[in-house]
C-alpha cells in the first residue's frame, strides 16, 4: 500500500501547481455535487470471534454541519488517484483512530452498492447534498477504536441491537437499511 503525502510546495523557479490536486475547495465541491455523482466508500466496522462470526458492530455518533446528532457508519469520498483500498483505510483511520487496525478485504468487491439521491423516494438512500454512489464493505477491526474528527463516539452493539428498528430510525440517509444488508451479507442477521 502506498502512503499519500501532500505535494511539496513548488520551488521559487518552478511553475505554480496545486498543493494537493486530490482535494477540492468547498466551492468546487459544491459545484461538482450539482453536476456529477460522486464515488464514496462506506465501512461497517465489526468485531469477530475466533470462528469469524460477527459479535459486535461499531456505530458512530456524529454531529452534522447543521448541529444535529445522528448515528452513522464510516463513510467518505474516494479521492482522485486513490485506490478503493487506500480510501477505505484512510476513512477508517480518520473515523476510528490509528490504533483500530482494520483488516481490509482481500478483494475490493463491496457487499453492496448504494446509490444516494438528493430527493427521497428514488432509492432507499438519500443525501440532500448530492447524487452519490457508495461501495459498502464490512471491515473487521482488531485494535482500539478512538473516534476522531467529526465522529464523537463509537458504540459497539450486538448484531441484534444493530438491526433494530430503533437504531435504523436514528441513522441518517437510509443507512439503517445498509447496516441490515451488511449483517445479512455476513450471516449475522437472524
């Protein structure tokens, strides 16, 4: 796996170039969100027993830009030039901390492809900001999870608790449906 570092500042005799061409300014991102679907990765962190059975599911508590508190999963955009594995790892580390030690899947094939639309009713998933396509993965973690950035905490639930209607009602954008699909994909939905 390669490690992405910011581009160095140009030397005085070099032509000017973007500091990090993989990032968009807020204005550019807003404009693009109204013109193109964006690619995201989403991850449901899980803990497993010695037989590989899911025993716990990690759900994030996050504050939104509007100040609301909601339950969600690890999620984020894939940057230009970034592989799916690199993006998954970056977002897992960003949300769960550097000591989470995720076990990324050997194959980049997701358990589900979710399509988010700004208008409700087109699919089970909504995102009022944009049309987005998300590749969703179940990712075992073996280390200590300490949420960072806009993730306030992680709550570990049993698969039964994680698939409850009450939790689905607390999750944003239809992610309760995605969570149930994740649990079904690993045989943890009873």
